[in-house]
C-alpha cells in the first residue's frame, strides 16, 4: 500500500469513531487525539478499526506510530505486504 492508500485507511477508521470529523481541517502533523478529542477508549477503537480496514497487524508497541496522520500513513505503508 502506498502513503495515500494508508491515509485513506486511517480516515476510514477514524470516521467510524468520529463520524463528523472534518479531515480537511486536520494537518498531516496534527496530533489526532488532541484535534479529534479522542479519549483512551476512542483511540483503542480507532486502532482496532484500522487493523481491520488495513489488514496490517498493529500491536500495543505500535500505537505511538499513530499520533499523526503522517506518522500513521508512513507506518502502514512500510508494514503492508506488497
């Protein structure tokens, strides 16, 4: 998967948790939890949804890679199978 496809997976997963999110207003390096006001449970639900939509295994140690859209897309693109 490329960076754009990875971003699409992240946005899809976030839309499940925050359906009214304005993704156009989120810059690539904005902290997702702050901008979207995600609490811990919402964040875990986001990671679970992302694992499902992207088919990329995400462990607890990987959570820090999903602080921003840019970081998350980079992680998913690097970890996806060709």
